[in-house]
C-alpha cells in the first residue's frame, strides 16, 4: 500500500478490501443527493486526493474509476435529480504520469459522463484543500472526500481538525501501518493498550483518539475499518455529520465483515467463519453482537430508550446497524417490557422518531 510501484503490480487482498469499501460507500452516497427532483443541496463534489493512475498491473480499477463507474451506472438509471444539480469529481495526484494514465483510462473506459464535470490534474493534497476551501466550507455543497494517502502523514492533527469542521461533508482517510505503529507510543494510546505489540487493538485506540478530538459542539459521527496485509494492520477512518452517513458506512462495514463489522480479518479472535455468525446457536454468535444485545436490553428496561432515534444512536455508537436491534426489540415487546409501532428503526426518521413506551 505504498505509493512507489504500488500500481505496477496486482492489488493485494487488503487493497481490494479497501477499494471495495470506497466503492460501496460511493454507491450508497450518490443517490442520497441525486434521487429527488428538487435536490436539497446546490452542488455535489466528490474528491479523490490521491487518485493514482486508475488501475493496477492487471487492469483492476482503483478508486477514481470505481467512483466514475458508479456515477455512470446511476446516470443510466435516470435519477430524478441528476439534471438539477451540478456534479464535479475532483481527481488529484502529484505525479504527471499517473494523471496522464488516468486520463487515458477515463477515455478508453468511456467514463466521461454527461452532467459530470471531471477535474483531473496534478495537485498536492494541501494545495487542493487550500484551493477548494470555499466549497469545502459551504454548507450548501454536498461533499465526499477520499484521502487515500500513500503511507504518509498528510492527515495531521491540523488537517483532521479541518476535515471534521467542513459542513455537509463525509470523509474517509487511510492510516498506514507505520502511522498506526507510531500511535502505540502516543501517551493517549499507550494507556489504552495492554500490550503495545498487539496490532489488533491499536486501530481501535487510534479511533478513540480521533473521537476525543471532536469538539463538544461538533455533531460528528466516526466509524472505522481495519485491514490486514500479511502481518501489518492498516486502517480507515470515516466521518460524517449526519446519522444517515455513518449508518450507511456501518452497513458497508457489516456487509464486508459479518462477524464484527470492522475488519477484513478475525479481529475478535473468535474463529467464527462467515455464515456462522448468523446461526441461532448462542455459542456461535459473535461476542460483539451478544454484548450489544445485552446492553440494549438493559437500556430498554431502564427506560433510557424513549424513541426510535435513541435506538438508532445507540446502534451507531456501538458500531452496529439498526437491523441489529430488531431481535432485541421484538423480544422486549413480546415480553411486555415495551410497546412500539415499528420493527426496524428507520434512520431516515432520526429527527422525527416514533416513540417507545415503557410498560
């Protein structure tokens, strides 16, 4: 996952997992802003700040071509708002050869899409942030930022502070194994990790570090996903100011990892194989799911869950999707603990939730 020679060989399994998450989230993100004939926002901007040449040595698509492919697919479906809102995809890199290669792939793959402006050029990450400060700071502009940095520390604490301050912005940034290794020595991380050699936990501790840097007046939701490549652990950090954004990311994460929803490896060390996590046998169900259900049941019995949005927030903060609450809600209703008029909490009703009544 390094920049030098990275695209001159086939993508490894870890890189493919990362690209799949980028693509699946873009697939979920795009129709949110283009489905309505009267779009809520004035513009849509997607940024890929480290776009690369577009493919690996086998022609496997990288993030920029996957994003454009998703836009082309949605263009073909005729989303109602497509022609009513300007769409711009910004593809930047500091290597002229990579930019030229990517341009050739855009043409050869017929990814010049009507209604989509492609801003493809040589531009460094910091310069790109400076140049687009007005758009990034505009609450009338919907933005998705992909910061797939090549193992360097482009996302400093200062840059992170800017990212979480941009309104109406979802972002995903990549943490290299070397960056996570340095996190081990950070005072705020050391005290949280029993064994500093344990790479499985360091990314979780890093997410906690970033979460604690969010100001109290900033309603930002953070999510994460860990990726293993041989003996190294890499990480993705996701941020959104909207519960729908983080919920869609969690749906993508759980579609990728049905055991814990946060890694492309057995991060819980439970030795549960894909498919076994949904078995009814209690002994085969992942600890994370069992712990979540137990905590939610206690929260319901205590009366803390007063509405649909309380359930949704409880799920999000636990790194779960709303569907994970269905079995608990059903059991609590059948046991006469609560009464409610829904089966699955609807994240779309976060601001106008249906009530939960404690019996």
